[in-house]
C-alpha cells in the first residue's frame, strides 16, 4: 500500500508512473489528497476539543476546591458539550480514515522507472536468453503424453480424486518431483537462504499484508467456516513471518527459503495452453524471500535473478528473462522479471519464475520496519521469487530431455533421483 506522505510529496510522479499500468490515477490521487486533508482537519479539531475539555476539567476541580461551586457548575455545561463534540469528531475521523484506507487499498504499487510501458504480456521486454533449443525426435511428444506413456503422472486419477488440475505423481515421476524440491532447497540454502516450513493456510491479516487480499480474493480457496485461505504461494506465510516487526538495521537482510504446495482457483482458465502441467490448481513451489534495506534492494533483486539463472544453467534448460511491462505487472510489484523455459514439444515459452521487488508496498501493509542509523523507524523493502515453480520445470525436463528410448534426467538431479533415465 502506498504511503500518504509519499503520494502528497510526489503526486505528479505517482500519476505518471501508474499510467504505465494503463491507469489514469488522477481522480484517485486527488481524492486521496482531499480525504487526507479532511482527516488532518478533523484530527486537529478533535485534538483542540480534547485539550479544551481537559483544561476545563482541571479548572473545575480547582474551583470546587476553592468553594466556587456555582462557577464550576457553569463550566460543566461546557464540558458536556465538548464531550458530545468529541464523540462526533471521533466518529467522523473514523469514517474518513476508513474511506481513505479503502481507497489506498485499490491503488497498485508505483512501477519502477525500468518498467516498460505496455498493455499485455506481448509488450514484455526480453532482457536475457540462455541455452540452445534441442532438436527432438520426429515422434516427440508433449509432456502430458509422455506422462501417460511412462506412467509417471496420472491426470485422470487426480480428476477422479479431486478434479481437473490436481495431478497424481507416480513412481519415477514422484521421485523426480521430490528430487527437484530437494535440489532447489539445497541450492537456496547454499546461497545463504535460511529454510523454513510454514503453514499452508493463512488468515485475512496475512493475505492483506502481502496484497493477495482484497485484490486476488477470487483466485484463492477460502475455508469459509474458519475464515482461512489456502496459500497461493509461500510468499504469503513467509513474508508474514515479519509482520509487525521492528528490526535492527544490523539484522538486515533477512533471506529465507521454503517449499510449499500452492493452491489457485485459476477461475476462467481453459484451452489447449493449460493442458497437463501448464496450469494447475495445486502445485509445488520453492520460494526465496528477502527483507532488505531500501538502499540495496535493487542490488538484491539482481542477485536473486542471478541465483535463479544459476539453477537453470545447471538444469541445462533453454530459458529467457522478461522484464514485465506495466500492463502485465502484478498489483504489489514495483519491478518484476519473469523466467520462461522453452517447451520444445509444445513450441512455446512457459513461465517458471517471477522475481519481484515490492519496495515498501508490502512492508507498509505489514507494518514491517527497521531502525536506521539515526534511530528512526523506517519501512523495509520486501522481495520474493520462485526458485522454482515445479510443474513447468518438470514439463520442460520431460519434453526437452526426451529421446526415442526414454527421458534422460539432468546430470545435476541424478544424485537426488537415484536414476538417470525414465524408460
């Protein structure tokens, strides 16, 4: 959530940057300024009213002590009126503050200057590409057919148990899935990230803190009786580990990693592009997350990008990196890099990771601060990235490593799987 002082001081900049998201924010920003002025005025009136009431109360007490009851009783009429005025001002202040907060919750993060303008994913800017696209056998298959041929993923069985988008991994497919999780976690912890295991259900405060609520409420599975939400990503519980914290500057950065299943309704998703592992309602993902000093958060973002690159280089998968345009940028993000692996059998790019800097947007919602060198509290910057999301990485391995005789396993994963081929 944007801070009101930032909006007041950089009104034109905020409107200009939000235009990259194809949003004309002029009316919203003007309304924020107006409501903030009203809130300040009401707060000032309330403070003056309470100060006068306190002063009169002391004066009345002194008058009673000195035997001037008539004067004291006369002043009590004024204090009664002041109490009524205070009550009305408090109600007005609460109403204005609530209206202001509701409006602020609707305003997305201000894009970084590096974010290209654009309307959709077609306008994202490719900034890096690595790896050669392999030449596959003439009878090469997409991963969902390979999964059936080698009996390693059963989509129909998952549909029987739960519904579409909940696959069952079997045999070497399950072992490969577990190998990827362990490999990703080992790579992340070796890079300095501390591993955590977090709940897979979160409350409303956690969903609000990272911006999933109210923006993505319709995409989350809601346990209505307990008012809890199944996590769409480990970002939500992992970031909320620090909700409400006041950290010492020396404690920064905080770097953590964790594996969780992720649950997304993906309402409205259909068509050939979502077949197999391309889009699921339940999938596994390993996340990396950092709490950073604002002065070095973009350096940290580049470090996270390089870290994900190192993993994909070891897996020897062809991939590219996109800088997301304003029209494709997430609600909470200031700058996002998407990683996509090339699916040779499908002849298309598949997103496997997003690495983002949220600057102070999440921290303001989370009330996550640190004490700077001057001893003043300051909002931290939050960053997170997939390292990595498993379904499309697995799809990329199955398709790009297929041969006429089976599927080879990337060398770096063999110590984790215990086998080098799926035949």
